[in-house]
C-alpha cells in the first residue's frame, strides 16, 4: 500500500490549512482534480462576469449553430449559447451537491448517534434504514419530484433522502465500536449525561468518516441531479442545469451531439474530480479505511 | 439450516413493510389534495372524484392502508390514472426488456470485472492495476446516459455497427436480440464493472497476503491454481454481496438506459408515469423493485452458508 506515515511535530495536531495543503499536493491527479474543481466553482460563482452571452436569451435565428468564435460550443435549439448555459448550469449542480451533502450528513449524524446509543430506538431505525435502502435511489427521487413538483428544494430533498441511510449506518457503526472503548465506559460510570457523552466522546469519532462520506455524497448528488433533469423530473429548463441542457439536446443529438456531450463531459469531470478528492481525503484522514478499500 | 432460512425471511418482512408504509405515506402526506396533484391544474371535479375513488382517498388513513395492503396481497396494484388499465398488466407487458437488460448486464459485468479485479490484485501496483482502478473511478463518475450517448455517437452514428434504439424480444432470434441489446448492455455494464472489479481487487489483495497463500505458493502450486482455487474462492462472499447490493444500482441504471435507447421496459414505463403523474404506476414499480432487491439479498444471505462453511447459521 502507498500510505506513508506522516510524522507531525509538537502536540500531534496539524492545522486544517496544512491538512488541506497536504491533501491537495498528495498526488498530481489530486492536484489536477482540485484545480478543475476550483475552476468550476469559481466560474459558477462569478458566472455573470464569465459568460460571453446571456444563457436564457432566445435568438431563434442562431439555433443549433456549430461551435464558432462567437458561440464557443455552439447554440442549442432556441439559439442560446451552450457555453454560457453550461457555466450557469454549474450553479445548480454545486448547490445540489453541497446541499445534499450537508443535509444528509447532518440528519444521518443525528439519527446515527441515536441509533448507536439508544438500544430500543436502534431496532426501529435500522429497519427503516433497511427499507429506505431497498428502494432504488433514482426511483425514490423521481417519485418525490413527481408528487411535490420540480423546484430546487424538492429536487434537493428528493436527492438527500436516499443518501441518509448510508450516513446513519456509518455513524452507527462508529458509535457502536466507540462506546466499547474504556473512556466511554468511564464516562458512563462517572455519571455523565447521555447528551454529554454523545457530544464529547462519540461525536468526534464520526468527524473524519463523515467528511469522507460527505464528499462522496456530493458527487453522487450531482450525478443524481443530472439524471433527474435528464429524465425530465428535475429543475425547470428555464434555469439551466447540466442535466436539463442535455435533456433538451436529446432530440437534436443527431444534428448537434455537442449539446448532449459537452455538459455530459463537464458533469463527468466534475464528479470524477470530487471522487478523486474524496479518495485523497480518505487516504489522509483514515489510512486504515483506505487499506481496506472500503468506501461509498 | 431451515431455521436460518426462516429467520432471514422473517427479517425481510419488516423491511418490506416499511417500504410499503413509506410508499403509501409519500402520496398521502404530500401537502395539498393528492388527487389534485395527480390530476394537474386542469382537472374537472369529476376527474378528481374518479381519482379519489381509484386511490380510495375518501376513507380514513388506517383503513386506506389496510385496504391497500390487502389488495397488494391479492395482486391488485391499483389502476393507472391515465390509461385506466390495471397496473399489474402494464408492468407485466414491460417486464421482458428490463429483465433482459438486467441479466445481460450482470452476466457481462461479472465475466469482465472478476478477472479484471483478480489481475489487478495479482499485479498490484503495476500499470494494469492502475488501469483497473481508473476504470472503476470512471464508472462511478460518468453518468450512465453520458456513456449511452457516447456509445450511440461512436458505434451507431460513426461506425454504424448497432441500431440507435429499439428492442427485439429473444423469441425473434438470438442474433436480433443481441444486436439490439448490445449497446444498452455495454452502457450499463461500466458502472457494474467498476463496482465488482473494485471489491474483487480489494478482497483479493487482503487474501493474497494470508499465510495459506504463501503456503500454497511455497509448495509449488502453479500460480493459476493459487489464484483460482485458493484466493478467488475465498473472495466469493464479498463479491456476491456486492452483486446483490449493486442490484439497486442496476434498477436505477435501467431506468436511465431504457430512456436513452428507447427500450419499452419498466424504466420507460416509470418515466412516462412520472411525466404524466400516474402515481399508482410509480408506486407499484417502487414496490416491485424493492421487493426484488430484498429477495435477491435474501437469496444471497442464504447463499453465504452454502459458499462459506465458516458462516454458521445462527
């Protein structure tokens, strides 16, 4: 295995900034992935200043144009600039990715702590988790969107719910093994309250695995958002997202494949970069996990 | 053995029960009138009334649930709001392409991924290993429909090897069937190869470090025998497990792939139902998919005992 021992001076604590630097520079792949992500995030944040054209302005005279100096990636069926739409589309994907990661980790953490620590609740919660995991995530998500209508919040919730069970399981397993540790037993014996034990002794154990899981959830959420939009069960095409740009381009695939392929490539590269970063974070934070190759 | 199987089956019951409850409540707890949500903004009061009756929305919640579950056990999955046909008929008519695609994908993936994983672990750290890892990261990152369109663009539009879309049942001849299902299968298989190759590689790596492998090599067994008979056999449990877990991925993937290649399967049925807000159909497809998932994983649990005598039925 490639994990090398990192000796840290002093009290054994590394500042978060050093940690980030260590991860980013851990391999050329990870460096490139971080760079690509940085470009995608910055261009989405500053989209109004980056894009050469208005992403929603219709110019029917310019429909389905091939790439040119004016339209770098060509135009779609309504004459909108594909490049500008892809840049704006990044906003939806990033909001959904980050949002799903934060919500899934937060709710999974809460339920997982409860399941791991309170025995009677565990049995009920784990059956629910098993049940939720049995429902294929795309089916669950499109069912929710079809009922609640396709707003950004619905899509976010629809994508988050199927991710929660895995977080619950992860937190629960960490808690179950941590609560056997002598320091937790000592805290129980010393009469600490359940809340205090959870917060001070159990919670810190879950942080590293949750950061890792959070990155994977972010990648998976972006993927699912693209799929939902692609199937027509996502965000309204008036707001461009990588998925709905592709969905709109489907019927014109034989005329201008770029409308489907460019956003497809961008979404793949973004997800790939996040996954690579997730692997690097995992290797840095939890070498044992890396060794077992357990992830996702 | 018998006790163990019964125990596993009993453990699956509450899981399915929760799935049913969840699917049931999802519609009922939606804010607003479920009938109006399904019928859309342009519905007349008569249409709303028809939908309410079709879904039994006029009864109290617990009565609705009991009636609904009772009907499920009699094979009554409700009637489609759009076509008025029994959902079970709609599903039955769409089963074949989906099952065909799922099976061809699983078979092809296992045939490719297991050898890849074994070789990657055996040649650990070499270029082959890195290549396999690259494929597996790619498989998790590139959306199925992007792969699908790349395939269409290359194999259908440029090379003209395969038709862009469509399905032929296996009854029309194996050649026709394979010709049509090839591209969808290649498309869906990458994700599954990623999953299986990764777990095969990981568990092989772990086992190749074990003492008995060193013993087997030391006594001069050919490497092929060491890998196949001693190492791979002991990896069968995690590999089979991941095939079961990955089944949910296949279902999700099938929905997308069928949409890309216009296969008249369950996935198309679901997407059409979602666009038309035909909730009884969506509900039935979710229940069916979850049931299949639970049953497959149940069978896998039972297969453990047969595959690995170290796992006792307790």
